């Protein structure tokens, strides 16, 4: 049965259901329970924004608070994954990956290949990503391209509560390391979500809106922004198709190519910085594989090549807005 | 009457003014944040003033500090302009960082303030660099990194302690132990009962002081800073202290014991403790301290008023301060 759920609650439900189904699923992170060793309430935080609130009382043995030592606990999650557990490590903000990246990209990502196919590392590293929270340069980044670049990692960045639940369940059941990125500005966004557990396979894009004139490719917060642009453009008689990539590794280029073969126009929208990004990657692949279908140069709408600014007046300009997306679409239409 | 304190009257007034400025700055942010005037999130230093000021009273501009996410107090104690700080927190063009940094990234390199930091433990290696620079350039500057009980478990901090010890750097590792990292108790998260033991393990001396007692901090800091200036190497200084507010503004603090905050305010307020000591000794009068209170209040009022009236950064600022923009 479906009911309306926020993305935040969808994450909680996915973890809850998987922990109930499989006792080898554990989660660790900073204040994911909260109040450890303190005199007051148990489960005092449930994560910095309350995402895991309540899970401790349902699954006390599977929820572990950690010291502020990301390198140690993310690494421990990875090690435990090779030894029979299915850990979820919460790295509060993805910006903190700097202190534990070795364990992710030299260890987890490489085991399967480097050990001749003998290792499985079913670990999920969850973290908040993205700008718009006035959280400034070290708590707002969209670092999807960095992880997408590394062979061996799977990279997920959902745009709505329904996909979040299904993709997180898939991530927990998956036997490879998954970087699961949750846009903090989408936590409150709601949609219909079935109560029963379901998994959405990786590498399958979702056509969030069908259209015939222009293909817009996006992920995360850029999906609702692209849909808003599409609504504006509809009034101008421009019919946009919006493709939500959902997973960036593996990436579903087939759906993108098929769409561009119909529309002949492509706008890639990416909240990441512009160089070596998801936008450049998708553009290059389309230019190679569907060049003949293109009726106009490909457009890219991205953040600028700067850190994320703090001031609201600048941060609002930093994030690709529906207006900027619409402008890029008009350009492909020759307007 | 004789003065039993290690500072002359002027010095005592200066210390009080710095502590009071921090307190009013933070109390004001608490109110204005609650009203929704301030973007993002802020971590307040109220209750912890004696530690930052007790240490910073010994420092000059060529002494470098690296601060934390809870950085306002360190900035004020180190002499960063209060009005520019307030404007920064409001995201205005007149702010210390032109509105680009915000509360967690206030810096003023001209004052030896290498930045608040959004990444726990990130200051420790940077301060080893500051200390190395002082050593190589042959001046008597020291580098001081502040970190909380929580951040004391970061690998960067532990690696830096070893590095500072083997290079005999003029570096000081200040653990601001307020008992909590967010909602998690130090008793859960730190395995050793004693930071002094930890320091010993890294081959440096460690000292623990009551961080609510300005004079205890001032004296201990004086010794370790002198040691560093004289080339005798790094020290760890633990200040046990109290965080008056939640981890960040909006924290419901249900992890605390009932009555904990009220008890702290009543019995462990470093400003009250300071006032009692200096007035009971007859070195300063309540009237002198009250006059500072009034001046500080006026300064904070003005800072808020100016910050609110200041312009936001213009659109062109988005792509300045980078060597190339795309
Ligand atoms: C590397 C890193 N991990 C986690 C965080 C999130 N975080 C910010 S402050 C904080 C708690 C810090 O506790 P402590 O070091 O004791 O300092 P206090 O807040 O008590 O002053 C946490 C977990 C961060 N900013 N950086
Ligand atoms: Mg602390």
C-alpha cells in the first residue's frame, strides 16, 4: 500500500526493513543514535537531521554510534563487509570524505578486481550532499564526479522519496561498495511510497517526464529543477523530456541515447562543478554515440568552477536554477 | 591592596572585555538565530570564554591559531574585528570573508587567525605548518590548534601530535573538552581517561586545567607557550569546560541530565567566577566591570545593526577569488 512519505522517512524505512530482514545489516556513524555515555535520553539524535531516529529501539544491536574518526569507522565498515556483515556507514556530510577516502577508493573499490574476483564488499556509504542549506564551502558539495570516476564503486543520487527507498534497499543488498548520496534539500520532499520493501535495480534511468523537443538529463535536486523548467517551457510550446539518471555508476546511457535520437537536442544539468563532471561525461558519450541525431549543440548547466559560497545571494546563483535550465533549453531550440 | 593576579589591572580589564564580548556576541546570535535572521547554522562558544581568552592573552599577531566549527570565541579573543565577524555571519559583503565563508569559516590571517573550520581535526596539521614556518623563519611565533573532545579522535590530530613531537615544533594542542561531541559523551568516545596520558604516549607533556577558571588557563597557557617559544617543543593542554547552548542552534539537548544547563549557568559560569575573584580581591570593582558590560552591549548592538544594513555580495562576486572561472 502506498502513502505519502518524505525522502527522510523513506531512508529510515528502507534501513528498518532491511535490518529486520537481515541481521547482518548494521549501521554505524556519528550520533546516528545519539546520547551515548550521556546522562539524558537514549536515541537522543537519530542522526544530525533525525533520519535514523527510532531505529535504535527497534534494532539495538545493529545501530552503533562511533567516535569522530571517519577513517577508522568507515574502514571498519569496509573490513566487516568482507567478513560477513552488510554494514551501512553514515558519513554525515560527503564533504568529510577527505578524511577517510583511502579506505573507500584504494581499499573497498579495488578489492574485487585486485584480488582476482575473490572478494565481495557489500558496504553502503551514506552521506548528505548538495548546496542550498547555507552550510558553506565544507558542508555543501556535490562530489558525485569524484566517486563516479573510480572503478569499483557504485554511485547513487536519488531525486525523490520513492526512488530513495528502492535504491537504498538495492544498495544494502548489493555485493559491491555503494556511495549513496542524499541531497539534503530533498529530505522533506514527499511522494507516494509503498509500505512493502522493493528494490530498484541500478543502471536504470527513470523518464521523469516525457517530451519530444529536448532531452534534459539530470539527477538529485536537478531533477525537480528541470521539471520546473519543463513546466515553464510548456507554456512556450517547448516539450521537454526529463531523464533522471538515479545511478551515476552504473549509468544508463541507453535511455539517454534513445531519447536524444527522438528529440535531437540535449541539455545536461549537473549541480557538480563543470569540469570532468556528470554533465561533461553524458555530453561526450552522446556526442560520440548519437552525433548524427543532434540538431543543435549540446548545452550544459552546472555550478560554476568555485567552492560553494555561504551568502544566500551567492549560493542561490551557484545552484543551477529552473530559469538557467530553461534558458539553455531555449538555446538548443535556436531561440 | 596588593594584586594577587598574574595580570595588572589593564590586563584584567582587557581579559574581561574579551570574554564579555564573546558572551554577548553569542547570546545575541542565539536570539537572532532563533528569530530566523541568520542563514545556515551556528555553533556557539558561550560558557567556554575563559579558555580561549586565557590562552590568547599570551599571543601576538605572529602567533598563529587554527580554530574549529565553534570558532567565534577564538576569533574575538585573537582580535578579529567584531563587526566584520557579525557581517560575515549575516552573509554580507562587508564580512571578514566578504560573505563567502560564513560562521564556520571566519578567518583573519593578518591577526594570525588561520580560520574556523568545518572539518574536525583539520587545524592540527595546519598548525604544525605554522609552527614549522616559525621554526624555519627563525621567529618566536607559536602555532596553537584548538579541537574538541570529539575531534581529539581524528587521525589528523593524532598524526599531528607525533609530527610535532619528532620535529620539536613550537605547537600547542588545546583540547577543549566540554564533555560532548554533538550528543555523544566523551566518556563513550574517548578510550583513555586522561589526555595527559595520551600526550605522554606521544612524547610530549600534557596539562589539564579547569577551563572555567580564567586564571588557571592563563597560567598553564603561559607556561606551555613559553616552553614552545624557547624551543622546548609541543605540549597538549586540556581545558575542561562547559557548553552553555546546544551543539548547534536548534539542538533539543535531550542527551543532557535534567537541570544540567541551569546548574552550569548558575555554578560554572566562567564570567561570574572571574568577576567574583577580581572583585573579592579588591583589584577591580563591580562598577568598572559593569561599565565594560555596557560598552560591549552597545558594540554588539551596533554590530548587528550594521550587519543587517550592509549589502549582500553582488552577483559578480560568485566567480571572484578563483584563479580561473568557467
Ligand atoms: C571530519 C568531520 N566529521 C564530522 C563533522 C560533524 N561535526 C561537526 S561538530 C561535531 C562535534 C564536535 O565535537 P567536539 O570536537 O567535541 O567539539 P564541540 O562541538 O564540543 O566544541 C561533529 C561530529 C565534521 N564537521 N567534520
Ligand atoms: Mg566537545
